[in-house]
């Protein structure tokens, strides 16, 4: 680590392999907390290179618990967070709508870092039992086309990493790494990022992976489709913008996406939407994100068809049934 730090202090960047090797050593507890803190600080002092982020992703993937769910052809819908918008649990709701449309979802998530309620908070509230037992995860997929991987149970390396992150009290590259390190390596991924810089990083990394992906960032800074502005996107073959009107919805104001001041309030919003009692704006945003997820799995389908599938899943109660199937 001493040589690596000296190399970085001289203004150099790491190759993908060097970044991977460095983080694997940290994840195995080879280096001191002080050395790791210095390592993290380097990437606060200068922009992170996409090759470095790719290497860190490779390291965390290698260090995670092997969780082979490839037979399920599943999708994950997840955002980096950190957009400071305190929205309700849009991505997690979209997952249940996608599951209600008959598509398997293997979601990776954690407790909230910057918002009131993360995916782990709301699912725990509803009684979902966190587990890294693959048979339990397969059972959830069988019952509800959905399983959830609570990140701390799948990344043992975090016992060496988390104390330093907590002590530093500032965002690090780990804040954008989470969506990339789903331990089940789903074949399909809809990924939300919170700014243009991270959009470019993700695009660079995902073009090197064998994944059918779509990366989204709303032009006003949300890490998902917000319908408050156009959504910038990139997938395996193209890049562009989608307006709210192209989803068939009106543009909405940010206040309509507020996620509440507690996990209880967030859970109430969550259940209201699944029970068909959400506001028009809440419902439309969930449908828009779910439709893009369905489109990632079925790229041959028109976006309007995907909107119709998502709408039917939500309005018929199938999405709610999937939540009940994995939490009862």
C-alpha cells in the first residue's frame, strides 16, 4: 500500500487491474485503517477515473458471496442515491411492478444513506426477512418473482471497509459503487445515477460488462426517471433523452415525489401506490421506471407496450400480490 499511495500522491491513476488488486487487499484486511483512509482520500482530491471505478467494481464482485441466480434471467432496478431529493421508494416500487408483469427481480440494496427510507428500510418495515441463504432467495423468486439481497449480508469485505467510511464521514467512491455490485450478477440492469459525471463513469464501465443495461439520469439531477424533466439514458446500443410526454405522462413538480419524514411515512406511500391509492404523479413515476425496466428485458417491445404492461401490473393488483408473497 505504501508504494501504491506514493504512486497516487504523484498524480498517477491506477489501471483497472491495479485498482482491483488494491481493493481486494483492503477487503481482506491486509492494510491498516490509516492506509485505507489515505487511499480513499486520494479519490476525494481528484476525479475518479472510469478504469479505477471498474477495477473497484471487479474487486467487490470477487469478494462478495457467490450467489448464482443466473437461471432466473432477472433484472435489478437500483439507483446510486445521493441526489438529495428525498423521494419515495420509486426503484423498489418499480421492482414489484416489474415482478407483477412476470419478470424476475433480484434486487440489491441497503438502508438509506441520504434519504429517509432506503430499500432495506421499507422492506424490513413490511416484514421481509433478510438472508443470504440462496435457497431462501430462490423460494422468494418462486413465490413472488422477487428476492432482495441486503448488501451487508453479501459483502464480508465491508467489515474492513465500513469503519473507515464511517470515520471519514464524507462520501467516497463507495457511494456510487453499490448498484454495480449486485452479488447475483443479474443479466439485466436499470441503473440510476445522480449526475452527469457518474453517468459517464457508469456508461464506460457497463460497456465492458456482459450485461443488458440502461443507465438513467434526469436532467434536473434525480437518479431515476422523475418526470420532472427529460431523462438522459444510455443502453447497450444507443444514448439519448426521453421526455415525460414520450412516456405518455405530463411533466410534474418535484414536491409531488416527496418521500415523507420517516420510514413509517415512506411505507404508507409505498402501500398506497400498490393498493391503487397513490396520487397520479406517484403512480405515473413508478409506471415510467417499471416500463423502462421491462424494456431492458424486452428491447424488442415498444415503450408504449411496456407502459401498458407496467400499468396493468399495478392496476390489477399483481404488483401488490408480489409484495405480499415475499413478506407474509
